[in-house]
């Protein structure tokens, strides 16, 4: 593609060299540079792309893009290289990516879902409704990328980097996808991964304390403002009016906004809610009628997720009966997921990794469990440490027994993380113990449970790995549960 076409829409470019050239590729990863490509140097948390410019040139890059303020004296003397300087290389990467792949998001309906909790479940619900209606659907999110019902690959992050995202969008266009539903993380909004995307619909689920750390958001205000960027980019928004931040968001943004909720007045309201150990059902207006709807995922939070999905589905003309059938059928990996096992124990895997999500899931199972609620959880390393004692206190208050363990310690000492969680549980009368090895923690929970109890393995959810010191190790809790029970049987 012509370089000038790739650069369309970028303001404040300073250039040295030939702009009348064709390029075969663009990238911000020096390891992926090919001959006759453009390398865009982006500053990250752990590394700075500007350090790898020479590597990119040696691999055949013909165009180098740098950020204003960088010292490029050495580059100016290299023959045959075009140097571009822009105010913000992150934003420029997003614009170049859109242009390079011919702005694919303009060729389908794009639905973005943001919020602290509920993004994954809501996107899966929308996907299932649309597919039952006969629409061709793409999904991008925390668990995986799907195109027309087939899993393309597992996801490394909730929202891909802009160049990867546009490439996936282009593939979806190629496969005639009509609607793309994607989770939009606060990081992707803050760091312009989705800049230039043509969002038709935006959804706000909720906001609670999470992702507050030196490598993520400095405070809740920054976290909230990052989330709200989606509503500067979409044509219509659906907002949870029961979340205090939802009301703020509606007042802040000019896009056409509709609301959903349970407790406060909303455009789409759930009434007469019933929650059991295997489902939630409620009354809601579908089309012109008030209908009884059943969702096969228990918990009050499932009602909110359902309302968000129904809002989008009705906007996209999904029929009421299809909506009802889809909600009853849908299951989401790692979200209130029950693990079949030979002992017929109630073992639930859930992604709950924030104070509010842990409280939600433990409170939900407490309501219908005849025996003990056994909570097994830890907290991720290199993330908000302030939530650790809070989560310890929550589990100590709600669960009958808590086993504090490791999650993804990343570069932190897992024992220190466990100690910080323990500070919170000590404030309660809850029974607990600390077992840092997560597999052994799960083994202990299984050994003490009977068929009337429920074990909640919180935090890992769909993740089939554990992240320790920049390495990932296989850790699929479904397999581990079955292995432990098999060993016990012997």
C-alpha cells in the first residue's frame, strides 16, 4: 500500500525522505519486521520501541516512525530510510492500522462492551442471540477470538493491540461477518488500541475498584475516564443505570444513550426476579410484551448481563423468542462454570478477581447452598495490592471456610500476596488457612467437601495457565480437579 494512504488522518507529521513508496507491512514489534515495511516505535511499560529502531532497519524496514522529542540524529544519515516524527506514535499506530487494512470496522456492525465486570458474559450472550437469529458473528474478548462460530485462537489480552485488532477485523470482513461483538478494556481505550474503530453500539456494565496500579490506572478517576472514551466513539450507548457511574456517563456524553437496570428507573427494567442454584429468571419487556425470561447462569449479576445483552439484541432486531431461548442456553467458560467430577461434588470455577466480583459470587452461592461454602482464591501479582485485604475480609465474612492461595503471582512473591490477603480475613471470624500452592489448596478443599457443600475456585476462570516470573505454566483447573479426584479414588 502507498505510504501516503497509510498516513491519512495523522496530524502533525514531520518527514525526511521519500513518501512516494509502497509498503508491504507495518508493525510496532521489531521482531516481526519484514523487508519493505514500516516500523512504528511505541513506548511501553517494560520496553521502549525506540531502542529497537536499528534492529528494524537491519531487518529491512524502509520507514521508521518515532515520537516527538526522540533524538534521531543518527537516523538522519542512513540512506534509503524515510523517517517520520509524530506527536503520538500509539495513536498513529492505530490510524495506520485502520488505513492499512482498509478500515474494516466500517464494513460491519461493531458492538463494544466495557466495564469492570460482566464484559465476557455479556458478549457471549449477545453472540449467542445473534447466531440463533442466523447472523454471522465475530467475537473478540478475554477468552478467545471467534469467527462465525469457530474459535480462531485464545486471547493473550482482553483487547488486542491496534495492528492485531485491525488484522482480525479484516479477516472477519473476508469471512462475511455481519456483527462483531468485542470486550473493550480500559487499557485499550486509554492507550488508543481501539482508536479509529467505527463503533455502532457501546455498552457500560459497571465500575468497581480494579486495575489500580502503577502499570494500569493511577486512580479510579483515570479508570472511569478511560472507560467513558468508548461513548465518544459510538453512535448509541446502553448504560447500567443502577451503577452510580452509569448516571455520570450518561450526563457526560452526547451519544444517544439508553439505560437498563433493576432498582432504578430505566428504559429496560427487570422485575419479579427469582434466583436459584442453577438459574435466574425475571420479567422484562421484549418487543411490545412483558415476558418471563430465564438465564442458565445463577446470580443477580446475571440479570444485569442479560439486560445489557437484550438491549443490544433488540436494537439489532433479534426476535423475542430467540432472545429467550439463547439466554437459557448460553454458558460461558470460567464464569459460574460447574465442573463435572466423579465424586459429584459442587465445584464452581469463576473468574472473580476483584472485591465486588468475589462478593457477588460468594453471596450468590451462599443463598442456595445447603452445606458449607468453601472459598479458594488468591490475588494476582503486579496488580492493585490494595484490594487484597479487602478480598480476604469479604471471603472471611461470607464463606464458611476460606483457603487463601496463589493466583498469577507474576513477578511478586506469592507468599507476600497471601499475607496481605490474610490481613483482611483476620478482621473477621471466618475460618481459614493459607496454602500457597494452588493445586494443594484445591486438593484440601476437595478433601473436606461433601455433596451438600460448594467449592468456589475464584480468580482463574477460563485461564488454563499460571503466570510466574514472565513465564506461563499449564494450570487448567478443570483438569486439576479431575486429576485430584482420580488420585483420591486410587
